[in-house]
């Protein structure tokens, strides 16, 4: 009998974390596992196609609970929303062989109490993403949330991180979890889910648009470019896109860097 795997995810929209969950779920399903996703939000008009077209079972729980309270307490509301989804899993669904918890680790406390096997995927410690901790009320508000994040993360049977960088940040941040073994699972793009604009595709009556690509135009990518910097991120402040410019600037002032180059380096910022 195929093993059952359940993914717990706060918002199954369109983003890097969601892409990882969808690709992981589809890959496991293709290997013969029974896979389902329990999430707090899933908009059929704003989601990855696989969640609509595949055999994945997507269940939305607690979408009625607010995401914030007058624009505040976003983290607390996110915790409550996913905990409500966890309670649904505990009392209304058959116990899975493995529960894959993404982003918010708080549900692991409940899952462990009921003997569930858990995998937690850490994209980045949430406590480091919080702004304005210098304010006393904000600091007091974050104390229990940060504590829950740390102890619940340590309770997972397996902790996955998305890179060596995140692994190092994890170690520096969660000092009490030095005993936890971290495993790196790199998010890998599924080539079948990639689609270039029409202008960047060969048109063919016999081939899929995914099967033929043409190179970026020479206006974007000079043929003789030797050093290329690439930044692929969403266009938003928290992604720190200025780091790409900073890196390029540091390279340009590095002694003798341009002496060996016939052309200036190229920076491509894509979204």
C-alpha cells in the first residue's frame, strides 16, 4: 500500500517556497506515494498549474481566520492559521506516514505530541526577518514567537535547509540546536514548468514550445561577454537586489580585474 505524505503550507500561491512544495509533491506522487497538501490559502486564479491539473489533493483550512489584526500581529495570525490546519489534520484526516511542514515550525509541537513523523523545511529563520525589534512592544511580542520557532524546529525528525548559507545562518541563530543535523535540499527548477515569452521561442507545428529555446538577444547578452552576474529574484525590497550592484561594484574596483578583460562585465537582473 502506498505511503501517505501530507504537506502543511501556509499559503499555496506563487513564490519560491510554493514552487518547492509543488515540485516536491509532484515528484513524490510520480514515485508512487499518496500525496496531499493542507494549506491556509489556495486561489485557483493565482497558483501553480500543477495544483489544479495533477492528482494532488489540496485542502484549504482556516482561510477565514485573518492574516493580521489591523495590519499588526502578522506572525501570530500565521501561526494560528497553520495550527488550525494542523488540528484539522489531526482530527479529520488519516494519520500520514510523514508530514512535511514548510516555513512555520509551530505545528510540529502538536504533531510530535500525537506521534507524527515530521520533516521541517527551513528557508530562513523567521526571527531574523522581523523588523523594528528596537521597539519594546515589538520585542515583547516576538519573545514567545521566537522561542516557539526555536523549540519546535528542534522537535522535527528531519530538518532541511535550502543552502549551505542558510545552514550557516541556522547554526548562528539557533545556538541551542547545535545537536540538530541539517540536510541541504536545493530547490531545483522543473524544466517542464518553465516557459519563455513567445519572442524567445522557436515556433514549430510539431514541437512543444518547451522543447526549443533560442538564446537571449545580443542586446541583452553580448556574445563576447566573459564575466556575467545574474540576480533572479522578485522585485521587492526584502530581496535586497542592491546586493547585485554592490557585488558588481566591488568586482570593478578589484585590482587588475579589468586588466584581463576585453569587455566590461555584464549584470542581468531578472524576475
